[in-house]
C-alpha cells in the first residue's frame, strides 16, 4: 500500500475521524469523504478527489475496519454497558487477568488552591493577572488484579523546564507538548517505550514471560486504532470501550483517578503545612515557589498511595461482578483474606478531613466544605486531550507551522549544580542514623537509604581519585 499523496490532508482527516469516534458520532463513508473535501479546500488541495479508492486506501492505512452506515449519537447507556460486559468476558477469556490493563489520561491543575484561600484571593485581585491555571496531563495505567501500577506519564508544556535543570531522573516519565495535551504521537511513544517494556518487566518478575497482553482504552481521539497498536505478532493488543459506556465501565474512571487527585491535593497541603510555619506571607511565598518538579514528586507519591484494593474494585463493573451491598461486602472480605490486606482507609479521604487540614494553614481559615468540593472537582471535566475545530485541525497539521514551546510562567528559583557526592554521603549517613532510631521505619526503608548512602560513597571515592590524578598531572 503506497503512502498518502497529501500527508497533511490525510493527518487532518484522521484527526477529525478520531475526534468523532471519541464522541460517539456515527461516521459513514460519504460523511468521511465530504469532510475530506472540506479539509482539502482549507489546506489548499484544489485537485483532491474523495473517491472510493481514496476512502478504501485511507481505511487501510489507518486500520479502520468499518464505518457506521447510519445512526444517532450515542449516550451513556446501561443496556449497552451490559452488552459490552458480555463481549469483554468473551474477549478476555484467553488472557491472564494479571496482563489485562486499562490506561486513561486526565488533566491536573497542579497548583490550584480553594478559591477562599489567601493565595487564590490575592491572585484573583491582582491587576492584569488571571487565576492560576497551571495544568498538566497525567496518564494512569494499571492491571486488573491491582498488582501492577505502571509509572505515571506526565505531559507538561515546556520541553526543558527550568525546575528540571541538572535532573537526570524523575519518579515518573515526562514528555512535553505546547499545550500539555496528550496526542496520538505521545500515546504511541508511551505505548512502545513505557507500556510494553514495563509489562515485560512485570512478566519476568512473576515468571510469566511471553503471556498475551490486552490494553483497554477509551475512544479518545489521541488513541490510535487497535490495528496500529498491535505489536509482536499479536502478543500485545488493544481494545476500545464504546463511547456510550466509557463513563460507566472504564476502570480508571471508577474512583481511581479521583482517589489519586485527592491524595495529590493532600500532598500539596502537607507541603504548605510543613514549610509554611505560622506566617501567611511565608505560606504565599512557598506556594509561589512550588514548581513542576515538586508536582512530579507529589503526583507520583499520590499514585503510589492508591492501593491494590481500590484498583481491583475499579474493575468490578467491567467484569460484571455483583453489586448488591451484601455481596460486595462478602467480596471485600474475601479480598482481604486472599491478599492479606486491610480495608482501604487511606483511599477513603472525606472532604471534611481535607478541609480540617486546609484550615490549619495560615491564610486558609475561611475555607468551607463547599469550597473544598469545588477545588477537588476543578479539573474533573478535563480529559487530557483537546477537541479541535476544522480550522484548528488544519493549523495543527501544516508542516510550516512554528510551534512555540512555552516555558513555565512561574518564577522558579535558579537551580545550582546540586550537592556534591561528599555532601550527599554526609546527609544520607545522618538520615540513616536518624531512621534507625524511629519505630515507624521498616527494614526496606532502611535498606533503601543505605543503598543511596553507598552510591554516594562510591561516587565520592571516584571523585577523589579523579582529583588526585588531576593534581598529579599539574605537578608534572
């Protein structure tokens, strides 16, 4: 199959197709051809003909098996959900539940505080300033047993944020896009460079290398077709939730992402509580200094706090498990016995508990439960991807468009070269001695700090040898 003659047009039509699919709009062949003509005119391809041959080749190149012949826009439908549950049961029979995954992206307004806090009031009253809208996109992915959470993918605006200067490792994977949106290219990159390697690593750890893998995603326009995502002779496959059942069945939407965001916002509050002392101005100064690197650490920690119990329960609807209260309670008791886990108290954060944390922070005493609720829901409707109109689609595919990569708008403190190996060793040695005296610390935490201290010791020795050689050559 030859490549498309007009690549920009092909990309534009496919973007439009994916957007319509994500919204549940039926698309027939004639509708697709008509849209192709409109986009061709906007792109300046006056000689383009949307022939049957072009349509056939377009479908083949993009793995589009069939188009809807007719129908109305789909809406969330319980009956359709029941039908898909049955289809999923059949499709997943040949897969080990350990290797059935769900991935979903969401927007995160990472620096926001409730509107009645002093920081928000000052920001909104300052002339010429808009209320803080720093946002990133986060991609969550975990398996159906709750035993494997992949590291998060976080998408920011800047390719090289100032906060990342001299940073070689982060607790998640970071990518950039001018508006911090997920794109089909970024999703494919994540699929090949993160998802497949991480799943293979997990397979090796549980002694099940070579098992088939199924990834379930929604019909977001940033998700390429199942055919384009098939890898290793069908060993890795992707299936899509129909648009009219996504909100009802998608595991990550069944409290998982919501729980992570609650943990994130508690992390943000803790940071202000720890560093803010009793001074309102200091709280404001510390809030303004929170940067993208802080966000990466806090959201990674928040994701780590989402427990296996929460992850497993999120699959109950898709698996068609009983929902009656008594059966649910019995199922939860069985889960605890099988996996040796306590109930998920950490994930049951109430708005009132969070409000009590907020009012302890200077400048936040007027926050109500309603304010907390609005704050928690401030990015609920942000899907992590952008819906474009025809003109925006055309702009996005033009080869001669100059994309401006935005830098962070917040004034980050200039980052120096960081502590030396000797300074790191001394600090970790002190930390290890302190942790040995704390009853809360377990053996894994102690070993982790010891390994970090030993790494610093090796680098300190290497640096010392290099300095000795340098001095020797100087004397000669």
